[in-house]
C-alpha cells in the first residue's frame, strides 16, 4: 500500500532518494527567493578578465541564492535555436513506427527514441529523443576521438530527416562553447582561478533529452507532469519554447516559483556535481514541470557532467582548514553506469552487463562503447 503523504510537505527526488521538506508560511517562513534572476551573459567571452569577473559575480549570486538563472543574450545564434525546435517537431511528427526504428534499446547508452511511458509509468503522455557523448561521431571529435573498436552510441534519423543531425550539431557546438565558458565563470564566482575546474571538464559528458509533451486536454489543468527532482549533472542549459510555461523551482519554504521561458534565453541550473565541487556553495535546486496539458510542449535541455574518468570532490580551496566535507569522492563513469543499470534493468545492454560478471567497482564509462571482452579480458 502506498505511503500517505503529508499535505504540509513537498516531496521530491534528490541524490537518488525520495525526500521531502515542510511548506513554511507566516512566522515560520524563512528568507528565500521568489523569482528567477536574469543575467546578461553577452560578456562571457570578453577578453577583459575584470569584465569576466563582474559577470561571474552576478552568476555566482544567482546560483548561490537560487541555483537557477536566465542567461539572456547568450552566444548562441537565434536562428539555430529556432531551427532546432523546427527540426525537433518534424521528428516527433513522424509516424510512431518510423520513430521506433531508433529505439533507445538499440543503443548501449540508452540514446534514441523513448516512447510514451518509458521513463515514468505514471507520467502523463510524453515521448523523448536522447543523444549525448559519442566520440565516434565525427562532429564530436573536436572534443575527443573514440578509441579503435568503439561502437556508436547515438542514433540519427538520417534517412527520414537528413537535416536533423546537421542542425543539432550546429546548435550543440555553440552551446558547448558557451558551457565551457560558464565553467570558468563558476570558478571565478567561487573566487578561484579561472581554470580551477578545467581538469574535470577536458571532455565533459553531455546528455541531451529532448522532451515532447503531448497535448492532453482531458487531463486536469496545471497538472504536475515531471516529478520534482534535483539534477545529478554539473549544470544544465535548458531551452524552452516561448510563451509556453511549465518549469517551477522549489524555494526553501517549500513554495514553487514559476520560471516561464524568456524567448531565446537559456535557463541555467547547477546540479549535484557542482554542489560537490563547490562544497555545497552551489546548490542542486529541486524543480518540476507543472503546466497546462492542453498545449503541446517541447523542451531541449543539455546536461553537462565532468569527464567520465574523473573523481569529483570539493575543490581543496573551498574546504576550510579542519573542516571535513560532507561530500565523498564520486567516480563519474562508475556513477553513470550504475545509474543506467538501476534505472532500466530490462534494457538489453544492462542484461548483458549483468551476465558479463563485471563487478560494480570495475564499472567505467568506456564499457558503453567497447565490447566487454576487450574490457575484462574475457
């Protein structure tokens, strides 16, 4: 029998577990945010360090106090944003059987098409298309080159939509450059050297989960359609459709603060890995999607995480002398594989992993792209 929930608390997932916090009102309420700050990031590539430091201070204030901010005037072409949404809609308008040619179960890394109900059985109808780090894709080899024998992780509808892949990568490359610059901004915001986190982000893992929420006029208006959660990545660049709200952010009083889209602006939020790196100075803030279901909606987040071979731990300069950080080191690749295995135990690749006899302490991201026999000597 399901556990009855207290109506005076908010429930969410964070750190892999369901948690809750009280809803505080009146004299019990604490000082917290009630809007999402706006930061003009047009100077993110400024050659002047003092200008970059000023921008970093604004970003740091927003991230420390809220964990989210709008990045207006980002260094990504508006036409690429618009073309991306146009080609995304074309993909989701394809017949279901055509989209199923690219099922995520074909990919070791769960990349491809996810039909409705794949992610959360109780969720209102939505389907998705996932892509991510795949260094066998020529378009990603400016980041890193896959070793010989690597298998492809991404799937592309080249036959039906030959323009899809080009539009995506034109957009992705500009977002990637922006993300690398933001990593420097985060370091400066913490009063560190600008390159302090570079060792973790030489070839960062990227995950893109393009979400298509169906119009569902028979459902209750303003229904919760994505369970409250905190991201496990380092940070996210989210592009939403204009004029279609949905995202809400949870403040310390347990109140949901709307984050309606600003046209051609990103919503940026920090996740668990930057919470670790910053020794909790940058929070991983809980959020949800809660919107009118009579409207079709698309969402285009890019999640950035550290290199798969890295151990994430608080930066030493952010841990005071004599202080013991609450964060234990995380091996990114191991955590990634464990997460995939836990989230989709019936996936063919997960079953193959279990049958291989590879122990969890030996998990690494390269297992996804290299045959197991080459990894464990079998």
